[in-house]
C-alpha cells in the first residue's frame, strides 16, 4: 500500500497522526491507540469512493504485519467491550436487546443454550402458530444497495428434539432454498444438533391453522457419489469464466471433503390449496466447535452455497450448535466477500478502516456472540483475503 493510501486510511481515526511516520506502518500506529478505539464514534472526514479498495488493502496489511496476532487480540477484545459489555449486557437493559420471548416460561425449553438466544426485535416468528417462538434471528446486511439492508440470512441454533417441527415450519414459511449445517450431531461426546432430516421417506409437519407441510427426501449427493448439483458445481468452478482463468481456483473451491448434500420436497397443503418447493440441505463435518475449518474448505462452502441459493431474497438458513460461532464466521465471510467483490458501499461500514471488525460488531448487535472465538475472528480476515485473491481482486 502506498503512503497516500495509508494517509487516507489514517483519516478514519482522529486519534492517529495526520501524516504517517516512515519508521512505523499504519498497523503499528493503530496498535498504539487501539485500547481507546471506539468503532461507534469513529467517523471519517470524507468517505472516499475508493474506500472499498482501501479497506481491502487494510486487510492485506494486517495479514502481512508481524504484530497481527496482537492486533487481532486487541481488536477482538475491543469489539466485545464496545458491543457486548457496552450495549448488549449493560444495566439497565438497552431496549434494543430485550429477550423477553426467548426467556418466557413457555419458551425456555426450546433453547439449546440458555445464554444464546435471539433479541426480540429481529427474532424470526413462526406463522399461524399459537406459540410463534423459535431460537432464530434475522441477520440483515446491505447486499443490494447502499441505503437498505436485506434479510439475507437466518442464524439459528441446531434444532433440539422439541424444535425440529418448528425448524421446518420456519424453513418453509421464510421461503428458504438452502439450509447450511456447520456442526456434527455429536462433538467430543456431547450432543450438538438433534437430527432433523431423514435419508428416505417423508414426514408431516402440522401447523395450528389446520394446514400441514410434508417433507420428503428426494436425493443425497456426496463428493464420491455426485449427482446433478455437484456435477454442475464442479463444471461451474472448472470453467474458470468467473475467476479470470486463475488456475488455483479449481483446487481451492473444490475442497468438498466432509460435505453431504440432501434435497427435500416440501409440499404444503391447506383448505385453500397446495404449494410445492424444494430445499437443499448442505451438511459439513469439517468444522470443529470453537475451532476453525481449513480456509479453502470454508470458501468451497461459501461458493457452493451461492451456487445453490442464487437470490438474496431467499434467506440462507445457517446453523451450527448454538448458532453464533461457526454460524457468525460463515456469515461474516460470505457477506464481506460479496460486499467487496460487488463494490458495494454502505455508510455504516465505510466509516471504519477495519471493515472486518465493523462487520463482526454489526453481527453481534443482531445475535449474541456471533464470531464467538478469537481464532474464528482471525479466520474471517484470512478467508476474505484468500477469496478475493482467487477471484482476481487484490
């Protein structure tokens, strides 16, 4: 990054010196003042039209800096201090972060973990149910223009036995085309997700208004037994048209180990008529709880998810066990790569030099503990840089 770019980035933080010092990089200067850095109140003097490239350059500079581990620790702590301690868990409670529905006596048993629950303001209500609660949150991000957010994701916990039917009600009612499961059913001897899918046959999901949804297994695909979808995806990657003929792309975006795809028919029946839709279920066993997945394996899931779920108008349902750590990490990587690749601008994000930290803070304002662990936070930077390098944006 040249000195002019560094100077423009520095302008985002009024506590930084106006001119970069030759013996110190931008990151070193930011490290000095990071303990007092407030992501809510830092505003640019002007937002450059090149801010996206500057933000990407910032990510690259972080990754190349010998003090990056220290920077990540302090930045992640700052996000937690500003959002979690400063907003979500403050006393008296902030009205933006009430959780009355989740803590209601009739709903507590539906939560897998008592501390990972949705805020009232963006929880996903079930339709035509006497009890409309499910532990799920709309995650709205700016993916189409610079003035509005799109409810492009639903972050939810791994279903429990008590919430399996509610889960399928939500999938159908919110017109999801894809469910992404990032957790194994059991990890380290502990149950993480109750199996909510079948590998043959069908089952019924009743709704309180007398209608019902029949869920039918149609097909299963694995890397060693690919069907139409995985075959088409491989062809899409190997054609190279989207990736500027980068010969690394085929090997990077085809890390399909641990992935199983299942296809389901959802048939809705009511007194008014019938309707049918299809839903894909993408299961990955490659990502340990509180840990990280290989970067290219994560990017394969990102790319495969986009190949299946083409429109952001159909929310992508994402879950791990609690619906925050791996779920938040995936959503952060998916959103950031879309945002930078498409050249989108959004004032709330353009106000910050460190786009990754700003997005993670934003996600934690929509669901608690999104991007739960420091290593997951680091993975977001690494994955975004790797993705944009592969598709030819540097």
